[in-house]
């Protein structure tokens, strides 16, 4: 029987090759593509990725390209800890193991001190002889907005702002020691300064940024109290609140070495207190402040009842002197954590409200008493905001 001769056209041969390509193993994917995919995986997913097969595991060890911008990278997708060093800016991402630390040249920030972070913008002041200069900077877009210099006798210690500098209602506040406040609104050419009338029952904390929330300014006090005033009114008219539900904080004021005010995603305010180790079994305390009805005639201290927060649910707190915020997390089981402005071996450390321990998402680090960690100099948490381009004729 004569053999049947089958002739394939060039098109038929290409189709056959394409079919073979469709049935190739996942292990044959290009290493460069695998490396790119792994760079966007969270820590748990990254671990799973590595155990799929030998080729996938080996792709994670490929050198990643140097990061020259934060735009369109894992750094812009969720909060990261930013530190301004003497020569470079370093970014530590709490969830992406492929990117344990990233150094980027941002020359505009090398002589500046971070004061506050929000909406993807940094609020900074100069160093040394230029410490009265104030400006906004967006590390994701590299855009800078200069503010008028603050020309009073003291420079700012803590600062805050209400909305992005591109907003018409942007409002900036700064505290100078215990005596003076400075204010400026977009469109104004000079700062307005007010001297605080000292009151024995309340002194604003110089280690906690004020928060501009729903038209009012909130400040934690050195004595654990809460001060509130209307920045459009005379800021000497403090309304002082004391909390009967924080007896531990009131009794251990000498042990409270850090305190933070944070706006929640539900429009509420959280107060966080860090207590020195050895003084309590719970080193970090979180309280939810009640909605306050501010009456300008209330000049005597008032009592409020704060709710103790024992769980954040599927949310994460990021706290630092330069900026703090509460964010929901998409993967279940990653919430109920408080990320601190500290690192160990270039990895972020968090405090678990569930276990009462300090941990790392990347390894087995878990301890009741924190040790062998460091706080990067001049650091804050930052997250990317809307990508806006300033017009050339933009004016503050």
C-alpha cells in the first residue's frame, strides 16, 4: 500500500508550532517575566510562588533592575516607610519581600526634614540656617510646592495639613515648642502666628502631630488629655478633654514615650499610646475618640469616654511621627496589625494586636520585648495618591 504523503504548507507549520507553544509547561515561562511577576507579590504569595517549581524559585534570585522612580511600582500600591538619609532616600516596603529596601536619589529632599505625610505628599522644612523654609514635595511625581517662609523666632516642631496642596482649601498648621502656633491657607502670602495662653491642665505634645479633622484642630497633650480648637477662631480658646477610660495612660505618663493621632477610614479619630517596656503587659494602646460637640463657651476641662480598641479587624495601622494612617487590606488575615517606624535587617516590624507580640511578615521573628531594631532617621510612612500634574502657572 502506497504511503500517503502529507504536505504541510508554511501556514500549517506555523499553526503546529503555535499549538505546541500553547501546551508548553508553566515552568518554561521566561525568567524575566517570572521575576517581574514575583516583584508584585505579597510575602505569603511570594513564598508560595517559590515552591511551584525549580525554574520559578530560581527566577526570584535574579537581580532586579534598579528603581529610579516610585511611579508604577509596588511602592505606589500600598504604604511604605520612607527615610531621608544624608545621600539617598530609602524605602522599606512591609509586604513585598522581593523589594526589601530601595534606594532612590531625590536631591530635593537631602537637606530637608519630614514634618508630615498625607495624600502622597510630604510636608517638609529645611535644615540648619534654612530651617524656616517650608515646602510640599511629592516623591511619586517629583513635584514641589514652595510655601512662604515662617519668619518668627522659633521654627516648627510638629506640623500637619488638611488636604493636598493642589486643593483650594489646603490649610497648614505648625507648632513651635509650647508657645506658638503658625497657620497658613492656600492663597495667603504670609503665616499667621498665635501665642498659646498656657493652661495648667493642658500642654500640647511636641511629639505628636496635630490633626486637622472636620474643620477642627486636635492635639494630644503632655498629660494625656486632648485639646481641640477651631483654627478659624482664636486658638487660645482651647477646649480640653480628659478621658476617664485611660487610667493606665494617666498613671504611666512618664512611661508613654510615643503618642499618635490617626484618622480612621470611618471618619473617626484614634489615639495610640506606646508605653515603655516593663511597665505594662500591653506596650501599645489604641483608643477611639468619640464624636465631640465643640462649644466655644466650654472653657473648663470636660470629660470624654473613649472606646478601647482591641481589634482593628481587616485593617492595618501605620504609625510614625511624620505621618500615620489606617488602611484596609485586601487579603484576608493580614489585618489587625500596627506597623511601626522600625526595621530589623531592612525588614519592617509590626505589633500584632491578636498576639501582643512584635513580628515580621517575612520570617519567624516574634517577641514580647522588642530588641535589635532601629528607627531610620528622618522617616515617615507614605502612600501614593492621585497622579496629578501641576500646571506651570500653579501658585500656592
